[in-house]
C-alpha cells in the first residue's frame, strides 16, 4: 500500500533497546571519541565535508542551531560513516523488516543538536528511526516542489516561509519519537528538524 505511493509511520516493528543502550553520550564517546568523523554542511547540496574527531564534534559542535546561521556554515553529522569503525555498533541495530525487491539496505547514522536539520532534498526510498530525541519531518510528493532556498536551514524556513504558506501548499508533517520509524518513498521531497539533541539512523534502499 505504501512502498511506491506515500510515507507511513511504523510503530512496534523492531526492538532496538540494545542498540539504544549503546548510543548514550558516554558509551559513544568511550567507543569512538578519538576517531575522526566526516561532517557535511546542512544545506540541500552538502557542498563541504569536514573531518573532526568525534569527541570534538560532541563537545564543541553539538549545540542548538543558530537561526541566523546559513546551512553552508552549519556542520552536521549524518552519513559518511566509516564502516570499519562504526560497523560493530551497527551490528546491534535491528532494521525494519521490509524491503523493496531489487534494492539493498545501507545505513546512515547521525547525531545532531536541537534546531538543526537538513533542508528540502530528495533521493531514493528508505526508513528513518529516532533512537534518542524527537525529529520533525516535512514532506512533499515528487510532483510538488516546495518553495525553499537551498542554503536556508530548516529552522529558518520554518520561521520565515512556513507561516506564509496557504493550507493547500503546506507539507505533510510528523514528529518521530524514539522507536518510531518513518518510511519515505522514492523521490519524495523532505526536510528535517531535530527538536532535541537527537540520535538517529536511516536505512536507505538503493
């Protein structure tokens, strides 16, 4: 019913309590603190990549989003995971038990501060699960391109553009909480906003 047509929130399809226990601040710093992580800028096209030690990201960059800061000046840890280093953690993750024929799953793991997120973009289908925190999603179908500036953060878009949209032009919305999984179909536009400091993982079906 949903694989090719519309997003859907899934609840109770996996138990990731063991994975969640390994994703606390203390556990992650103990396991990965000195290792470098690759950060992306939080704009639509992710122009720039920056490598920093994971501990430096957590202690100095993991903070609330400045509403005046551009996406190209906001560093975001999501994806670009070194599977040699992070693979042992991902082995404990239980992905949603659904697949699309002809696709293979690939994980993208992230940690981000409150008010951060990525502006509107699209790619192939997949799942996104919140491990800690809450993540707000805004979605449009492929044939309905949203009005946004690719270098404006989601927080700035929510403050400046969203209130001006008539009801018919507003996106589908949801807020994911720990243990909930969002499935998004191929080429659906979406933007995200972390309402808290959040830990999350996506399973892309490529």
